[in-house]
C-alpha cells in the first residue's frame, strides 16, 4: 500500500514539474528564438508568434515528456537503499 502512495505522489510531482518545464520552454526558448529571428529581420511580428506556437508546443511537449519520465524515476528511487 505504501508503494501505491509513493507512486501517486511521484505522478503528481512529475506532472507539476513537466508542466512548468513546458511553459518555461515555450516562453523562453521558443520565444527567444522567435524574438531573435524578428530582430534579424527573418520573421515579422506575426511570424515570430507563429514560430513560437508551431515550434514551441511540439518540441516543448517532447521536452516535458522527457522531464516527466526522468523526474518520476528519480522520485521513485529517492530514499531507497538498494
């Protein structure tokens, strides 16, 4: 029973961490790339916004999935002395 409780806590914490990493990736990485491309004259303002959406969401979801799996495994192994 204790193992199920640990798994539930690990899932909730991993979901929280992956959601935060998705938002940070979309805002900072995709937004920064779009802003740089806009400043260089490669994209318009609207193009930079669409770049942030079309690049930031799919790559951010992949990044958040990797963060979820990694944090879930780390939290589940935390405190075990095997």
